[in-house]
C-alpha cells in the first residue's frame, strides 16, 4: 500500500501530480498524471492529452495518493532508475 511515508519505494505511474518547484520556471504549476519515469525524468500527461517531460533534478512534485492524501516528492534525491529505487529500499528494510 502506498503511503506518503513509503512513496519513494513505490510505483508512481498513474498518480496525479503537480509541479511545485522546478529549475525550469515554465513547468511550475503544470499538472497531470504520471505516465513514465526514467533515471532523470518524469513524464506527465496533461489534461489536454499532451505529455510534458520534467527533469527530476531541481524539481518538487506534489502527488495525490489513491486515498486522496497529498504529499511532496523532492525528485533530486530520487534521481534513480525506478527499479533501482525500489530495490534499494527493499535491501535497506531487509538489513534493518
């Protein structure tokens, strides 16, 4: 189950998101649904159907979880491939 405490370890695809802070000021305020994630980017599908690629470095996303809870993700700290982000979190939990 995704919660704001463990969201960095889970899949983001499908979550509603809004750019709160970005190194590119033209992206601030952009909103949409996360449709892809790579090592350095997150892709949002906007309401008009167009996609916007947002760099992780220097970006804060406000995301809405399925239960309606909202939280912020500092993407600079999460500049990893999605599968590596999940693996590292699981390994840290196994050693704890």
